[in-house]
C-alpha cells in the first residue's frame, strides 16, 4: 500500500487523490496533503491565513473565559470559537475524513475527535446550561488546541521548506534565458524553457549552462562544484559534455543541447532529492507499526479514562463527573497525537539527502541507507572505478622496419572510428604526437576482440588482448604482426586515501576485475589490499558479492560499467560512479557524481548519522506520547486535584507542538554535526570514526 | 489472509500470487519483478 509523502499515512491505491510525477503515481490522504506536495507556497499561504484567524479569535476567547463575566458570555464565546473550530480547524477534518475512509488512523483524526468533543460538550452546556450541574464551557480548550497545533504545523512547514531549499537552489540557479543560435548563425535570447534537444546555444564567460549538452566550438574552464563538490575547475573542449547548473568561468563556448528541463543532470538530482525525502528506510517501519496500533489504543485509553472518572466521581458525589470525564477524554486524545512519529523519518531523510547532494552523492534508494550504515565490506571494480576509465599507453613495441609513429598513426586511423576506451587512448596519443591520420574504409569492430579495416590499401587488424602486465593491442598489416601497444589504467586520484579511510573505519576492502592476475595484483599492492580477484567475468562479480554476503558481510559494491550491473544490484548497496555507464547509474542505490572515491566513506557516515537520528526521533516521539498519556488520563489528580483538568487539554496541545518541534530541531542538528565529520574526512591524516562508535 | 510485507519494495501484499520460499519461510511479493529480484539474491532481503 502506498504512503502519503507528506504525512506518511497509508493510502489505498483506489484513492482518487493522486498526482503523476515522471510517470509514477503518488497518492495522498487528502487534497490538503496533495496541495502541500504540488504547490507548497499556496499551502503555506492558506496555512498562514488559518493560523492568523486562529490566533485573532483564540486570544479574546482566553481573556473572556478567564477574566470577564457578562450576560450571554457563553454565546459570545461560541461565536468567537466558530471560525477557529470550522475555518482554521478545517484542515484537520479533511485528514480525519480520509483516515476514516482508508481505515487507518492519523493525527488529524485524534485532533478532530478531541476538539469536537470539547466543542460539542460546550455547545450543549451553552444551549442547556442547567442540563449538567456545575458544568462549564471549554471553548478555550477546543480553540487553543487547534491554534497551537496549527502553529506547530506552520513552524514544521517552514523548517521543511528550509531543509528543501538546497534542492530548490539547484533548480533556481538555471538561467531563465539562453542565447539561442539560429540556422543563420545569429544569436537571439530565448526563454530557457523554449530550448529543445538539438538546439545550439552560446554560453558566455561568467554564465551558467542552462542545459546539458556537448561543446562544438570553443574552450573554457567550468566550475562543476555544484554537482560534484569538487572546487577545481575542469577544462572543457570541443566534444566534452557540459551540465546545467555548472558555471562557465572564462571562455565563450557554443554547445549542442542534449537534455533540457527535468531531464538535465540538475533536474534529475532535484527529483532524486525530493523522492529520497519521501523514501522509507527500513528503520521507519518501527514508526509505521507503532502508528498502526497506537491510535486504537489511544482511543480505548481515552474512553476507559472518561468512564473511570465518570463512575468514580459520580460514586464519590462530585458534581464535576461529566465535565472531568469529557476533559480527560480530550486530554488523552490530544496528547497522544502521533504527529512527531510521522515526522521522525521524513524530515531526517530530507536533511540527509540535502547533505548528500551537497557532497556530490545522490541517494537514489532511501531503503539502502540502513544497509549502508551496516556495511562491513567494500568491493571495488578495478577498471573505471579504482582506475580511470581511459587507459594510457605504457609501451609501443615495433617489429620489422616500420617506425613507431607510423605504427601508431595507422592504429589511430582505425581506432578513431571506435568508442572503446583503448581506442580513445591510442587516438589521444596520436593527437599528442601531432600525427597525420589516414582515411579508413571497410571497418568491422568485434566486441571483445578488436577492429579491422583498410588503410591506404592495406588490411589493418588490431587485436585487443590481456597480457601479463595489462591490456595490449596487437597490430597486423595484411596478416603480418608489425608490433604491439601496451596499455595500463592509471589509478584514480585519491583512491589510495579513500581505501585507507574505509579500512580505518573498520571495513574490509576487496577488488575484483576481469583483467589479468598481474595487472590486478599490481593495483592491489599499490593500494595495500590483500583481497583481490582477477579474470572475473561479469556474472561472476555478482557471485563473489553473494559469497561475501553468505559469510555474513554487508557488501557495498562500487562499479561503473555495464558489466558491473548485476553486482551493483546483488550487493547490499550498489554505488555507481557518476562517470559510469547509464545502466550502471540506473542499477546503483547511490551515485557518486564527483567520481571521488572519498565520497564513499562520506556516504557511509551520512547513512549512519541518518539512521541513528531516525532511531532517536522515533524513540523520542514514541516515548513522549506513551509517557504523557497517564498524565492526561489523570495520574496527577491525586497530587494536584481535579483543577489540573482546567488546563490539561491546552497543555496537551502545547506539549504536542513541542514534541514535533523537538523532532524537527533534532534532525536539523544532524546537518551541522555530520558536516563537521565530513570536513574531517576531507582533511588527510584525520582518524576516521569507527562505525557504530557514535 | 493477513497482510504481508513485500521484502523488496516494502509494499503490503494481501494475496499469494507471487511467493518464494527461502530458509523455510514463505515471502510474498506485489509483482513478478519483485519476486525475480528477490530470487536473484534472497540474502539481501532477508537479514
């Protein structure tokens, strides 16, 4: 059964209240929750009006109730209470109606029952003042419960908005207008929303890229820190991809647009942050289970408490029996409103995803955070993850009379027609040496084997093979081997440091690769790893992950390629590199946009802090609600007398607002504390916290 | 029938159209996709 992303309530899939985001149906318990999700500003405005009305009428209600006595006072109080009860309190009735309809209790139901009980009782006494001897009216209780809870909702709304701001900030940065290049080559300004895929635009120095695309003219440095957290500018040349939201620092460039609007990198991150906040970690199920049984229990306790006071006070001859019975019922119902429990998870998840995105980490699957916090082993794919994805040429061996540059030139002439990383390395080296390349015809590329074609009338065959020391390309001209090119993948910057940090956090680290044993062993030795697997086929990567799991490890798999997909899905947590293939990014639970492996210890710390904070919040909210129910039911009456019931309903509402505020504040504190640890991770030589220690 | 939780997607499941047995226990799924995901690596979803 789906849950309402705003209040966390279970909603039936038969509900007609839903919205579709990116083809996914999102269900809501009420129109007000849907309004809060789809147009939060309007919702806030409406809440502000209702809150203003509530306070404007509640203060005179309080003053008149306690300070003034005059004819028709009860009727004046009734008139003053009506707007609070039925205009300001309307938001709760909507939620209560949906709660009854879906047969799953929520806080709106409790507020509605509590305030309507106090109101109807007071109305009865107003109309029939002599019906119950000594009975008073309690319009102040019903009005103030609504006012205080609405105030709590307003504060909570504002806090959520602040927490959400970092996600919105990404989208707000996109410039409203773009410099469109017409077919005639002239430049005209158009709204960014009108730019389509395939359009060409100009981006001047100092401006932000409005869309994703590829540069086709110009060179510049780009500040990508908003996406990757990496402050160092990146040089972008013709053919390089650029992303919306990043800053063009110093060159005028022309680009062809490949993605616009919500499909851009920034648009997708924004969506992921919003969705992550509505995702549910396993630990939140405790709150779900609790809420499901809590409301029937509360209503039962409230009824028992009311019956007890009615019978007991009638038995001892107190004239206040009916009144106290009603007030104890109202107090128990109001004090037990489980709104803090509903907030405990979502608000923490929202803040957690905001911290992650600021550190270049996108949490796609909130459910993986529990497993990430429990991780005991990190398994790295080698190529493209621990090393760069494009190899570098380490040696060129020539047989016969051909010159090294000529051998490289004919190889590059063929390889410039391929997208293979080895091909990229060979063409890059040819470009670096300023070699003249030749036209090539009849090209045939065989995946996993190599490429062949005709250059200057000669049949050239390049075979890609695994040698003892790494990858190698054999070069054959008309079937005769003329030489070979050796390639090696350079280690990714910061990989040794990241592995050291993971080990100092108490995690075991392994590496696996399809490369030869010698190549993998070399990398493992440099990184200080004893556990490595070489010559592993894609399907076997997942089997190795499962073997670790069967031995009791919680496994994080970090990979980038299509061949890592199954392992990413099999692992307890799959982390895909931002530079990796689209399929790998789709399979991962998390994406490291910055491609910085140091983001992995950061992600683990964020997950651990998030889960621990959700646990704290749930404990606080459950403990609070449970502890105060006996107080509301009358446990303090022997000590303070029946007089406590004249203020208990209002105190209950105040305490309830305080409980929600505490949960929200506790979650916000997580931001500062987690960021401090993350700053420490950035510094080298700082001892990492051992998982589970805090 | 009592409602069960799909261990893959977390949804409540009230019918027995998609089930798997693992470790002597029956797990219920909302759809074929969740069942297949579970069957590929049950240990991930059962601890």
